[in-house]
């Protein structure tokens, strides 16, 4: 017995197989049209400034290839401080066609900085073409130093004059301190105090927590105690340190712990 063959079905399968093997000429690699930043050059790797005139200035240039895509519509630079705050975005201007790419440049002047930070800044450069496609972002570091840095200084201390220890249980006390810097409050990196028992023995260095801007605090439970060393005047010397590791003059305060 012979089986019947449906030639229409066979032809359809052949056409499907052929269409699956054929490559589409309409598929384009989108990365081919995106511009490419070939190089980024700064006039200096380190910039000096002061808190009296907080301006960050340097020359920046970038060589950008169209990479077979549409013409370059913009090349821009964004400057970020060490805390990733945006200090501004600057448009680079066309300078010269180098053949393998086009050169763009700009003198970057970031001024009127409300809080001057020292340390590693980030220069971000990106290009865009007329088709709206962006290049990969290029990040390059820039170190900013303060040539006339001044140490921070302590403000007021808010702490109870005396505390009565409980017979049982516990309760919290909080000490507040304010610290300031000529560069701005963001330049205060840490506030801490040295703690001493009434006998004069050193307890340790106690870090404080920022809460909120310019204000720092430390909270600790007060527990029952029977030892004589737990009563009397505990003394504390407060310090502030900036991001250049300059330390303020210490400020003293004390709390008298009283028996219940």
C-alpha cells in the first residue's frame, strides 16, 4: 500500500526552512551609529584653589569620532565633587577636524561653590550625534587641593549638667555638638570626643553622628552602678576634623553623675 504525499505541505516546509536560513539585511548593529570618544585630555591632573575664592578651573579637550553615524551634535562635560554633587555641566566647542576624529575643547570654570571639598573629583565626558545616540561616558579623575586650608572649629555643646543614675533599668542621654568649617559644613568629615572618668583615666575616643547639618550627636544609656568610679564629673573634649585631616582646637565639657 502506498501512502499519499501532500506536496503543498512539503513546499510550505521548504519555504519556511529557506526563510529561516536567510539573514535579514535590515538589522543594523545600533552601536555602529553611536559616536566614540577617542581621547580626553586635561590641562592639569591637580587643581589648586582656596575657600576665599573657590573656583575650580582647567582646560579640557576631547577627540570624538562619528563612527560612521550622523554628525556630532554636542560634547559635554559634567563635574562631580567627592560626594558626587553635580557642580555643573559644560558644553565643549568644536576646534578642529583631525581626520580620524573631531576635537572639542572648553575651559572649565566651576565657581560660586557653596562648599569647597578637597579630594578626588570626577570629570564625565559624553558625546551625542544628530540621531540622538550617545557615546559611552568617559570618566577621568581630577584632584582638587586647598592651598590655604583652615582647620574647622567647634561651636556649642549641649549636654546635661548632671545625671542621676537609676536604681534599676536605664534611660538615654544625648550630647549635641556643632562644628563649622570655612570651606562649608560639608568639609567637616567627623566630630568626636575624648572621654575621661572622674579619676582622670581615659575611657576612649567616641565618634558622633551627623544630625542634621552642622549638628552632631551621641546617645548612650545611663545604667545603675555601685562603683565609686561611676560617680563624679566625667569630662569630655570635643574635636572636629575636616577632609584635609586638619583638626580643630578641643572644647571641654563635663557631666556630673550623681548617686540615686
